[in-house]
C-alpha cells in the first residue's frame, strides 16, 4: 500500500481569534496565542502580530525590559527596529529578517522602531524552554533576510523556511535555526488563489497555523484572518486558498510537558522561581552568571 495513504491528516481543532491589545510603551498588537493562560500550545506561549501604517501605533516601541526562562523570535515583514541588550548586542531588524533570542537565566533588552513613518509589520513569538535550559546563559542571533530560504513552487506558492526543515517538491529545505530542544518548525507561506499545498509535520509535535493575509482552508475548515488555528494530532497537513490569495505562518514544536508559571516577562515552572526572578531583577542580578 502507498505509504501516503497511511498518513494521518491534521485537522483544525480550535480557533484562537486575535485580540487587540498593546504592549511595551503602547505598541498596538493583535494577540492570538497567549491572550490567556488557556490559549497556549506547548511549547508556544504567545504570538503577537503588529501591523500599522500609523506611527502613533508603534513609535514608542519596547523600551528596556527583562526576560527569563523562554525564547523570543521576532520576524519583521516590513519596517526597521533596533535591538539592544545588556550583553552589548545591537541588531538592526529590517524587512524579512528574524531575531532569535534565548533569554535563558536573564536578558534585559529594548526593541525600538528606527522609522517615524511608513508601515511597521511583523510578529513576535514566545517559545518556552524546558526546566533544564531556563537558567542557561542568554543567547542572541540576528538572521538576515538573505539567510532565510525562500522556495517558489511550480503552482506559484512560496515558502520561507525560518526554522526546522521541510520537504518541498521532493527536496528537503533547511531553515537557519536548527538543533533546539523544542525542534521548532517555522514557515511563512504564500498561496495564490485557488491553490493547495501539503506539509509533513512531525507526529507528536504540537502545531498551529496563523492566517495573516486572507483566510486559509485547513482540510475543509476555514481559518479566519488574524486567527490561530490549533491543529489535531497527525503527521501531514493539507491547506488551500479559495478565490483570494492567502499568507499564513505554520508553526510546530516538540511539547515540553512541564508546568508553566508566567508573570509578565518571566516564564518558569514554579511560583518560587518567579519570585526569585523578580527579586533578581530588583537586585540587579537577573543577568549575572551563576556563582
């Protein structure tokens, strides 16, 4: 029997609508994953979409703030932000680029717009770290647009591979981010009108789709614009567009399966660890190397 017929197709299990909110010094966002503690998908904690032509919605940016216990991934579609952190890193995040930061035991950083007009558009994703890695040294990586594979397929679909690996038309394409314990897959996909695409997604990994231009059909179910669609178990995924083109993110990762206690910018396993993080931040020792 053809092995393809044995595959279990993932379906749309739950939809988390994006909710308007603001963060930082008043940046307007749409938050889907992470809009409540019940709207997470292990190992993913939060997904924010920011998109505005109006400088008043973004100009105040994200002044200096701390993180501990997880990773932040910022993907810029349009615009220019500057990252600065306590380690001395300065990153210029421009259209098409990605910043991958592992806060580990502690990072203090800022993300500030470097434009006073025009469109600022992109995403910030929070990925949890397992307990064994929450107190590791902080790490920061800038990935320029040119380092991210963009594959255009025969029917006009296009796939950017930011993290993990995917097989497209018989060829395996590796994204620049590999080797993390949560094994993230992060794809940005464009589908022209009335077209379809399928992906293999590792069985046992949690996965979701986020539609950010138009709607995308998962199997027979339509995922609305600015919504995260949590997928069922399975090892393959079939998506299609209707009369209009669509763009969406596909994210998958190995679940950690540990308790999550979050307080603002700190994500740990216990309340005691959160209290310690707050104390360390107040004492100025959040980012110190362990003694």
